């Protein structure tokens, strides 16, 4: 059976929404923009984030016994962000008492990229492109502000550190494992 990119997009959105999330349907323009924007990287190890994002397509195909069609060859920003959020939740932060917080990690990154106000009522494609350019070209602040995660006391210039390492430092800082 074949499927459309819209079905795949809806499936991806289910990772970031849950029954407690009031954002459902109010951020579709932003999420579609992220879905249509290619994820590119400046640091070689960040290619792993693209591989994780592309692997979501395989998970979708296996889960629904379908083959996604009409998808670009390369990973989208949305796929990368969801894959990173999913990896953070299931490899590092999994806590049955808390439930699945994949959506929480995703929205934390959206807010840190200064895209939290880009709901459908306030959506501005030019502004979103500007913020994505800052992220993808690693023009965010040295402490990560404007990127995926902001650290209170970064060990080094975060514009030069792969996203996975930044994410781990961020989670450690949040848990109180790093000096704040």
C-alpha cells in the first residue's frame, strides 16, 4: 500500500501532540514549514541527527505497512527535531511516572529557537525562515540561545558543538548534574 506525504506529516505531528496538549491544530503552519525545510548541518556529527530523522520514515512504513511517497530525499527540520526529541525521551529521560515527554522536548526546542509564538494566528514565514537560518547556519548565541538548547554555563562555544552533546549537557544541567 502507498501513502501520501500528508499522512506521514500527520503521523509525525502525533509525536509532539498529546491529549494534554492544547497546541493541536494551532501550529500546523509552523510544523508544515519545518516539514518542508531541509535539515542541513555544519558539524559532521550532526549528520547523525539527519539519519535519525530519516529513520522515522522506516518506522512509519513498518508500522503502517506502507511506503511514504512524495518525500524529498533529505531529512526535514521537523523530522530531525522529532527524532532528537524521541531519542532524548527514550534513551536518556524515560520515566514511566512522567509518561512520554517527546512533545515536551520538541516544544522546548521550538521555544528556544524563538518560534513559540508562531501559532497559526501569528505565523510569519519570513520570520520562521530567519530563525531556521540562524539554527542551521549555527548563528545562535554561544550559550545556545536561539538554537535548540540554552545552557546557563556552557563548557564551550555551543556553535561549535554537535547538537547531541548540547542536548546531553542541557539535560544534565536541568537535572542539576552540572554546575549552574
